[in-house]
């Protein structure tokens, strides 16, 4: 079992891990997902001290590896690391790459290391490449050798840092097949990956990382089918988000329109949908809501799904309960209703911005 308590890692200009606390049970297969730059690789590199944590504690089977004087080399033997860049020794043959660490660190004799290495090469389907050099292998074959080399040390925990990201798409499946087979052995595994279908198929737990830590965790069904938190939902659904906050009657709507157009162009929104999105926001915000409030405080959130080609607009605003259905501006309301396929209003007095409208734009 691995316990991580209040782990923090900071660099001069960024702090990827602010406060991570989690328990990893024996036999867990955990996929770590999230946007780039959210500390996924940093987390697993801290776990075997390839990166030294700024603060916090990491315990492996009750022994703190972050404690002063800890025998890091011995404890680290319990963890194997598979890198996205393979890190094979180019001047050694494939079998020599597998034999080196067991002979040097575990003090196995040459024959024992060779026999174990060949067994593992057969397991990953590369026994015939034993006497080849790394530069004679494809990217997928190199990564399979790297996995076999990690297994040669018989680790209790295997950490994989985006093991397929450096591969040609045609080679990804062969590496995933080896990892999938490995996940059935009962070893504890953590896999940083951008392959969502793979993460779902292989894991019993999923960590979604954002905002400096594990933002949400759960089973694959929890995370991929029913995420509870907003950033997780956006990431899983591939949503592209545009946000704006109106705090004054003198708000720069020309600049707002320019930014909105840039957002829609970057995400390849169709011309018809662009027109409807702009029209819905203009009628709802500028024509219906703005005249009601002397000091407007309105948040606009547009979410576009490239996969589905759909856009949803969320509008939240301060003030007394005000349903736009009650507006005197019947023309703008009619134009708005003609632009959306559905619209919902809700009011929650406990929230800072209690009025909320959610509108689904017609495609």
C-alpha cells in the first residue's frame, strides 16, 4: 500500500502539485488523466523520488521514503518506471538491457538474469529480438522491451508515464495489449495516459487531475459516465469553454464579440451555429437582462462539443429572482426561443449568483 499525504511540488514559476493526499491499495490499477500541465507525470515521478517533493510524505508499506535518512535505493526497487521515451541503452542488445539491472542491483548471476529476461521477452512477444539493438526496433517494440526491463526487477508497483504518447498510432495497440495483460497479474499500477478508452478498459480507479491535485477520483463508470465536478465533466466530454463576466453597464461588448468569434473560429463552429450562439447571447444578455439591472453582474459560460456539434450556454446573474420569461421585451424573447431548442431557469438563494439560465442552441 502507498500513502501520499499533503504532497506538494513547486518550481520557480509553477506549482503542479499543491496538496495531494491519497491511498493506493495493493492491486489497484489506476489511470491518471487530465489536461496537460496538471501534474500527472510529476505525481508519479515524485512517488519514486525521481522528483523530490517540496513537502509532504510518501509511505510505501508503512515506510516513509520521504523521511530523512530513508534507504531510497532499496525502497525504490519496489517500484518500476516505464517512461514515454523508452530510455533503453543503445549500446546494449535487448537481452542485455534486461539483464543489466538484475545483475547489478539484485546481484543475480548471469544465467539467472538471462533466463528471466528471455521469459519476459517471450511474454511481450519479442523473444526473437533478444540479440537486436534498440535502434533496430520500432517504437512499439522499444516500449515493449522497456516494459519487460521494468518487470525484470520484479517490482511490486509499476508506474507508467504516458507509455504510448511517443508512438505512431499504428503501434499503440501492441503496447496497450501488453499493459492490459500486465494489469491482470495483480501488480499495483499507475498509468498516466491520454487514451480515455484504454483508461476505462484497464483501470479499477481513475484519478482526474486539475487545480494542483486529484480533482476527482472514482471508478471508470463514475468518472466517464457520471462525473460529479465541472472540470471533470468538461474534460471527459471534450467541451471547449468560453467564459465572460459582465460587471458594468459600460461593458465592452465589441471586445466581447471579438473574443467570442475567436473562440468559435478556433473550435471550427459552423457558420449557422455561430450565428445562433451570438444571437442567443445578444438577446438574452444585452436585450433582456442588462436593462433590468442598474449594476449588472452576469457570468456567461458557453460550452461547445466538437464531437457532437452542440453548444450549451449558461448564464448566471446576481439580484432578486428574475425569470426572463417575465420580460416585457416580447420580441427578444421570441427571437431567443427561436434560436434555442430548450431553455431552463432556476433560482437558488444560497448561491452568490442565484439566478441561472441554461439554454441549448439549435443546430
